[in-house]
C-alpha cells in the first residue's frame, strides 16, 4: 500500500504524489463527462475559412474538383471587397447544413431564404463561372481559361483566346495585284443632250432628235 506521502517520479523526473495523481485523474474524467469531450470535438471539427469556402463552392457549383489555388484567390478577392465575407460564408454554410439541402437547386427552391444568404451564393457562383470578382470599374480578373463557363465544351472547343495552332489556321490568301477603283460617271456624261433626245406626244423625252411623233 502506498501512503499519501509516497511519491512516484513523473515524466520530467519530478516527484508526483499518488493522491495528487488520483485527484487529477478524477477531475479530468469529470470535465470530459460534463462537456469537455464536446469542446475537444468542436475544436477538432473547426475549419479555416479556405476550407469552408471550398466546401461551399462545391455545393453551389455542383462540382467536387474545383481548383483550391483559384478558390483561394477568389476568397481573397471577395474578402477584399467585403471584410465580412468570411462571416457570410459561415452563415450560409451553417444554414445549408441545418436545412440538409441536397443540392443548389433545393436551396434555390426553398421558401423564405434570407436574401443575404442568396446574395452570398450568387457572388460565389458568379466568381467561379465568370472568373471575375467585383463589378464595373472594380472588377478583377482572377482566371479566364479555367472559369467554369468553358467547362461544358472542354475538349471540344478551344477557349477563345489565342489561336490553338496551325491546324486551326485557314489558308493564306494568294497575292493579287491591286485593282483600280472604278470611276463614277460625271453628271455631264450621265445627262442626255437635247440633240440626242426625243419627245413623244405625251411629253416623254427619250434619246434622239427633237422630232414630234
């Protein structure tokens, strides 16, 4: 049997009272049973803004293969224009989780959704599909070729930037001498003279001499 005065050597070589060890163990057990475990779980489950943004981006676009680097740039651009954008992302993600929406279509079809939440979703979708954040003079291009609006024709049509190569070029036109411009007739040449005109009985004048028919 160990008495209260008997000590063990701790992990750092310091004496640890047997009673102190038992008391500490009991306190930790009670703390875990009364909510400590939930606190630990919550801390472990907490995610950074980038993770939340990418998760929300996958939901609103319906795509699970989004580029994380581009997503980071979108988030930075949106947050630069709205310092509270991270809070909006968390609020929208929490609402989607609480309602257990299966898709973006279900979210849009829901009634009485806070317009601020829909606005956040719209900003994210717009960024991914257009490759731009901001509006008007404040617009900032984040990506062009990787914007989602070009994905439906990926591998079929080239993104309209530079020519995709010689196979897409047309034949070079043959060199030909410059053609001379066609001169317009002068007013004097276009009007018939009196000597070359004829006047019919009804007063209509035509080419020929001034003879009455």
